C-alpha cells in the first residue's frame, strides 16, 4: 500500500463555522494549500506581507503531503494571495481569533495505491470491522517528525534542564532526510555553534532570527533563546511527547483488556500500533464512548484500568506525573486533556478498484470518509489495509491478461524450461543535503586518488 504519491491523492476539506462580524478585527479566509504544512503556509504569509505570527490564527494543523483547505484569520490586515500552491479566498470578518472550536469535521478523499487483487478482495471484510469496531484514535506518524529527523523528543531535553542540548537539536541538527534549505541553515550553525555574530547565508535562516539575536546578546542563556521560538511550535513539542505517551498507554490498555490474540500490529514512525479485530460484549462496553488522558501533572483518573496502563508507561520512562514539567520555565507546560479512545469514520465510501497508473501491474482504490477534528485519516486507511503493513510483506504484481507478465505467472507446461527472471531496474534512493555532501566529498577523494595513480 502506498499513500500520497501525488498531492491530489490526499485531499482534506475542513467543515467550519464562525460568527461573522462586519466590523470584526480578524479577516477570515479559506486557505487552499498543496505540499505545505500549516506552519509553512503561515510562515510564507507572514514573511510575504510582513505580518506578525501572533496576528494569524487557524483551527488546526493540516497535513503537508496532500491538498487541504482550512480556515485562517489575520488580525487587522486584509491581503490577497493566489500562488499556485497557496491561495486565500476571503470569507468575511470575525470579532475573535480562530481556534479548534471553529472546526466541526474534516472530509477526506484518499487514493490508496500499489494494491494487489488479494488486498482488494480482503477489503470488504475490513470495512465491516471498521464500521463495527471503529478505529483506535491514535496519533499517527505526522505528529512525530522530530523522531524521523533524529532529534528525538525535544521536550525531554527541556524536562531534564538540558537547554543547550535542546537548542542544538532545534538549531543545529540537520537531517539526512531533509532536502529543503532548512538542512543547510542547520548545518551552518552546527559548524559555527557559538559564533552568533556570523551571518547565515542560506535561505530560511530568518526563521531563527529571534533566537540568534538573543544568543548574540546572551551567549550562555540557552533557556532564554528557546523562549524566543514561536509559542505554538513550543506547545507542539510538548504535545508530541504527550501524544506518544497516549499511544503507548492505549496500547497497554488494549493488551490488558483485549489480549494480543485479538489485536493486529501496524508499523508507524514511533514504533507500532495495536488495533482490535474482535471484541466481545464486555470488551466493547469497556472501550466504547471512553476517553484516555493526555498526561500532565494535573491528570486525575477515575478508571483503575486506565490509570494502571497510563502509569505503567510513565514507569518505563522512569517518570511520575509530577515529572512532566520543565524546570523554572512555566512558559512551557503540560496541560491535561482527555481524548476519545475510539473514532468511527462517517459516510465511509470505497470506490471500485482500477489499474494503478503509477505502479505498474498494481491496483488503486479511492476511499472517502469524515472524521472529527484531531483524528488521523492515515490511520483509518492503515486500519482498512492493515495486512499490507505487516513486516516482511512483498507486493505481488497484478498481471494483465495476454501480457508477458501474465504468461510468466501462468503455470509452466510439463517439461517446459522456465525463462530466467528479468533483472529489476535499480531505483535511486533519495538523499538529503548532508548525505549528498558526503557522497560528493567521497567522489572527489576517489578522483584525486585515481589521478595520483595515473601520474
């Protein structure tokens, strides 16, 4: 199974509401973006129109890999923007900034690619399971970008009081997977750490301007530098760790209540997730219409099973609830919150399987459904096709009748000699900025050594 091979393969439409006020200070727009995260879109708007970030409000974060629409509001400023990948449509004015309360639901249209005939055949039963059991309301890989890029959970550095380590992770730890200009910016500060008077020549360095400006004046105040980052970004770092604790706690609860024999495992960025395939009546009562807490010092438990599961995860981390704080920094804090344990996709519809034009010999299927704010569409799709994410699974091409592939797949006649397999074309792996630099350096060294031998 492959998702998001094209931006149009993953489309999100936000259903919203806001109270229109003709004299309101906040100009409300419908933002249509493609291959941009919400943060990146807001940064571009702020940089292009010289708008303070605090003047921009929105309902939530939408996926980067796809085409999405969402509300955005700008305080005290009316603008016009019609870029190919970022457009704003004016909707009116509001007296208050936007928040999550302005979103009612999200409608998703997803193209699932690289499927085999056996995958399509199993889909009907899987749809029935999802409609009957729902989907565990985990946080998916998008929430854990810092793990993908090797930074770990930055808030754990802060909780230990290691403000310089956290700052290095933020400012000077480029990722081999990052092909954007941000990797160059971070590589520069990694090489010139502490030389805050130097000018970073790479595009995007202005994103960290407030942090670097503080360090120029206060070279050893790493805590103060971190507080010059964008407040919503800091809150997201806390939420990422809370989200992982939530996922791990819910996994433990499912093991305790359902048992591993009735659970299926699905890989994701931060490890694996567990989903029930069967529930008896008692188990269903224990899980349906329940919530599980995002942990904070103020968390209170009313269910012993949930308390046991949540605290067992903290125990593995060597922590208690009181440890979920950043010393001497009330500006960065954990807030308790309850999250629904299960989510039931609304208006779930699946289209007819068709040949996949991007993956030769494979099939694609269109899936559409509605979710409440904060739920992950990618998890619904992964649950529907959970067997495709099993470890060690290999894709089996769908051979069209009469083709060479179909003739190779057909049973051999007695005594016939099997044709040798065709060699697979090599596929070039994507390289990030640092990986490309290392490869170029190695190539130069090899050329120098070859030149010495010739001379």
